[in-house]
C-alpha cells in the first residue's frame, strides 16, 4: 500500500506500526496518508495510531528542506 501510494505526485504515505512511527511520520516527513498492516497491529493500536496521525502536525524547520526534494 505504502509503496504504491508514494508513486503518485503529492502523496507522502507512511507505513505506521506503532505510536512512535506514526507521530514521527507526521512530525518529520509531513505524511498525508497512513498505511497500517492488519497483521502487525491490533484494532485498538490501529485506532490509536489513526488518532495520533490526525492530531499531529508537521514540525517544519529542518525537515522542510528534505520534503521539498521529493
């Protein structure tokens, strides 16, 4: 899912497998799509990751330069 989504312009999909990877995908990579593996997460953890993904904003700063290269 993640690899296929990232082939499209303006898509920054992140494979999130825990709360830390979810938060960092938004803070540092400005991900705009979350992908979750059903075999890797329980329903409770998946819902928690979605909540964190929606609440976390891009940090900007030193990360902006890297995002512009994409």
